[in-house]
């Protein structure tokens, strides 16, 4: 035994001799230190250190200078850090339960209050909070604590607001006076000051709550704190104003979850630093490793009082803990932190993967209800609310703080038995999916299928229950002979693509099925539309749930032949550049972002600087007006509709009449609807028709005027007998696109609703013909002056709706000058192109399109066309367009300066 110890001492001495770099500074790799620690521990355990080490030994000399290790404090520190990590990750489960609760409860004040309290507890560490903001010369407040709401006087609100208002985000801790202590029931409060823009001015919103150390806020990232707080403020004032919309609330909760996942590493690092400083009473810094660094080194002991402790994951340093006066066993602490961090990162990856999978399901199966459960049959995910007509299924027992079990759901006994027995069957068999049966109710039916998800060990860890009811179709679709011929030509190509996709699907979801079984299963349950819908292969790949696992980043160029109507002799060939879109990109489209509401509330919002986000903002226009719920529009169908109309808008690459112009007109209409300017004249369906026709009013524009089309006797001019040629074409093209089921966002409207929307849309689009401008304006000027604005019959409503859309169509001169000038140059470029073509074709040149002086031309346009129109429309809408008139006046001055 003694020989072994002596040999250990010699090895330890040799190791120190090799690694010692000076009398003070000693640099060791993590591996070397681990060897040193291991040998030292063996000697300590046997209590031979003092008796064996001689005074001359370098080991004795080094250890005599070393600081004392307090293992009890180290154990407490590690336990606390690990508990906080568990707390951070468990909060994401709380958010999942919260979403399930929202989906299955009736929305009212009590439900919203419960949700707010839960979110407050997760983000702020406090069950209750109070918000204050300046609104119309007074301070508006909302509180989740009824006692605070009742006791806090207007004067106290104003004093608090004046004390903490400012234009920079800040978290302030303060001790309230006795009155506030009594009201808030605590001795220490925190205020988060969140600057927000309202009507071009910056005001503060204050979030006040009991000071907590467990708040999940990334203190080193103020911008991220603002994004999280913006969501909390939005929900808070929805609660105050009783705006109980499930979709909006769920989007806000999910946005908060995504922010927390993104910032969880920063939050956890800040907590580690604070705990080390608190427990060890020493200074600690977090030093981030560079992104491109592949550093695999090392604890560096600079001297006996300072060190860098690397925290590693997958053999790469993630960050360093720079500490002074270390009283830790460095090796064991470094090892503990690295293992803990690796576990934490793994948990975050699982959360991201789970969110991605769920959002793929929601985007790709909009007509189905998908429920996921764990192996204990706890419901952990639900793709949407249970349709109100499904009297056979009730999930309203969902509690806010726990999962609901499948065995406890309210479901007819025969169907519940069928469901549970099918889950047992799929668990015992080797199949990846099973057909559970069919539920029949009210002469309708719902198919139930069960799928399993497996982990990396090929073991089942989740069940997915898919309830599929065939969606209602507005009208049956017929397939032309040309389409059938194209389908047959591409059949072999499709089969090859399908087989490749199935291989990827097998690996991704660990399905223990043959390719033929997967195809048959997906075909049977309508999750793969490529089998049943004979369409262009590139479109199918782009939209199909399964084939999106088979991604191709390259752009594909194809020629698509536009199939002619039977009575139309004109067939066109269009070159289309189609981009393969992944579910990740689709997912981003349908996420409401914190700044969306603020951006779209701005009359001068400029889409040209964010054109890559145009589909997202178009979705947001309709989402924020709650049209997806009101008219049962499926997100996937709406996405395909946007793809189709963007393609039609941009196919000719017009400088002005493109999809950006269509969005800008729709945004102007959104501004009027959101600010309730149209409520006195148009009902909800008529307002919906107005914004949809605004979006589509220039689809497939030729980049030329009606006069040009008539002069050259174009196909369109012949088709529409020279009357509102382009406007007729835009209206017809809009509904021609929606004739195809995959683009038909109006498929769930009743027959009566559809006919009304169609009549208003056609009338609105035809009203954008500039030839009708003066008649339209003079008609309403006379009515307004004579006090005859009592719009009651359908015809007068349609004419007013046309005036609204026409006003929106001419919104560009009413924006900030830099935006106005940009669009003026664009339209002039389009006019120049027409003039050049007129000369080439030998047609009479349209003289008013020839630009000799742009400022002079714009001033004439403003004074003769825009100003009278906007003065009239604003007057009709109770002066609701004052902001447009203000900018119009400023732009007139700017153009005058340029003219002079």
C-alpha cells in the first residue's frame, strides 16, 4: 500500500514539474487538472497527505498556498443552480398547459384573468401585476388584483406614472410609501418601464409587481425584455377592453414562449452568476465564447485567487466563469456545470423541435383536430378548439395547472372505448399508425386515426390522435382534360418523389413502416393531397405535409400553361419562378410579432422596406381583424391564395402596379376598419369585402392604362368591350383564382354571404377606374352638402364602399414625403414604359403621361384629384383621415420646394 502511495506522490510531483510555468502563474489543461484532482483525492481520502508529504516537496509548497475548499457551500450552490434550471424548463410546460386551457374554455373576464396571472407568475415571478399607461390626458390602468384595482386612486396612478415615466426601457426597484404598501400588500415593488409609440409620440407603459428574484427576464437584453412585455401589455389591455379572442391570446402566449426559449441561456447564465456572487460572496463574470470558436481548453489558474472555469458542451467551450477568491473544488464544479449546461441545451433543443413539429401540424392540417398525448395518456398538445358542433367530444375539463387525461375526457362511452383500445393496439403492434374507426353524428362523420412518435431508441414516446372531418366545399371542382393529361405525364415523376419523401419521413418520425404502408396510410387519412389531387408536381411538393420533409433549396423554373375556359380562345404561357417553401417559413408567416400591431397602426407603414415580409403582414391584416375566425378561413388555404395573387401581381414586374401596391391599398383599408371609421355605414361582411377587394384590386395588371388597351385593341379590351377594361379583368381574375379549391378562402361562407361579398368586391374593384373618379366624388359631395348621408339601402352602401376602396387606392400621396416620392417615381417609370411602347407601336402618345416636370405633375395631381377626394372621404368618416390630410399638406409644400 505504501509503495502505491509513494508512486502516486512521484506521479503528482512529476505532473507539477511538467506543468509549472512560473513561481506565481500556473496553467493547466482541464485534463491535467482532472488527473491532479484524482490523485490528490485518493491521498486525501486515506489521510496520508500530512504524514507523507515532506516539507521540501513542491506539492506541499503548492497546496500550502491553496485556498480552503468549502464543500458544503459548493453542494448548496450546485443544488440551487440545478433547481433553477428545472424551474426554467418547467415553465415551458406551464405555457403548454395554458394554451390547452385557453383552447378548451369559454373566453370571458375570469378566464383572461387566470391566464394573465399565470403568465405574470412565469415572467415576473409574481401572481399579480398592475399596468399603467397614459391615455387621452389621463392614466389608464388594469390589474389582476381586484383589491388593487379598487383601492388605487386616479391621483396615485398619476403620481406613479409621473414618477417612473420615460423613453427608455428600465427595471426599477423601489420601496413604496405606507399607502401603497397597504394597497400592493408588499414592502418592495418593481416597475418595468416599457416605451411605446402611440400617434407618433412615445408614451410609457408601466408594469408594477412585487419585487422577485425569480423573474424570467434577460436583464442584459433590453430589446428582448420589451418584446416580452409588449405581449403582456397587449393581453392586459385586451382583458381591460374585453377583447376575448382565442387566436390572439394563443399567439401572444406562444410568442412569449418563443422569446423565453430564445433567451433561456442568457437568463440561466445571469442566474448562475448571481448565485455564485451571493453564495460565495465573490465577484463573478460570464465571458461568452466566440461563435466560431472551437476552443476545447481549459481551466486556467492565473494565481491562487483568480481563475477561469470553462463550461463546455459537446467538447466545446460555451462560456467561461471568471471568478475571484475561489473557494470551490474547481474540477468537480467545472464538471458539474458542463454536464448541467449540456442537459439544459438538450432540453431547449427538444422544446424547439416540439414547437416546430406542432406548428407543422397546424399549418399543414388546418381542417383536422390533432391531439397529442404522452405514454400516460395525458393530453400535452391540441391543434385547435373542438368544433362546437361536435357533441361527442368535450375537453372543457382542462385545468390551468395540470394536463387532462384521455381516460377522463367527456366522450360518448362507445367512442372513448374505441379510442383507448386503438391506442393499446398501436402500442402493442409494430405499426406506426392505425385507423381507430369512425364517429357518426347529425348525419355527418369524423374519421379517427392514431399515429405514434418514436424517440432515438425507436421507442414510442407520444401518440397523435387525428380527428378528420371532410371540409365543406362551396362548389364542386371539375378537372379539365388538359389537367388530366398533365397529371398522367407526371405520374411516374410523382411516384419517385413520393418514395424519396417517405424515406425521409421514416427517419424523421422513426416510423416502423414500409414505403407502401406509409403511402397507403397517408392516402387513406388525407394527409397527403398529392395522391388525390392531380396537379402540378411543384405545387404539390410545396404545399404537402409529407413532401416538405424532402426539402430542395434550389429554385425551380417551370412553364405553366394557363388552361383556358371552354369559351375563351386565349391561352397564355407564363414563366413562373417557384421557390420551394419549407414549413419553417410558413410557420413564421402565421406568428403575430410584438411590433406588428404598432407597425400596422401606422398610416405611413412602408412595406417596400420589408417586402420579404409581405405575406406575413398581409396575413396579419386579416388576423388582427379576426376574419380567420369569423369566416372560417384556413391558414394553409390563405397561404396558397397569397402565393397565387402575388404571382399574378408580380408576373410582369411592374414598377408600380405590383403586390406591394396591393398590400398598401389593403393596409389603408385596414386602418379605416381597425379605427372603426366604417362602422356607421358598412356591416362586418361589407368591411371584409372592402379589404379583400383592396388587396386584389389590381391583380394581373398589365402596367398600362385602359386607354392603351383600347387603342391597341388588346384581348382584354375586346373581351370587356372597352369598358373599365383592366378593372373588369382584375375582378374576374380574383374570382377565377378562387374557383380552385386550394385557393378558395371563401369556401366556408354561406351562399348568401358569398353572393354579398362577390357583389361588393366586383363593385369596389370597378370603382377604382379613374374614369369614374369625378362622377363618384361629385355624387358624394352633393349628398354630403345636402345632409343626405343616410346610407341605408344596398345600392348606396355599394357606392360608398367603392368610394372607400378608391380612396385607399390613391393613398400614396398621403404618406410621409420620402414614401410618397418613392411611389411617384415608380408610377412615372411605368408611364415612361407605356409611352415608349406607344411610340414603338405607332400609337398616339398619351401626353399627360409624358413627364417633363415631376414636382409640377405631382402638385397638379394632389390639388385636382387627391385633396378633394381625401377631404370628402375624411368628412364622411367623421374626420378620421386627418393624419392623411396633414401629410398631404406637408407633401404639397415639399413638391413646391422642389418645383421652385
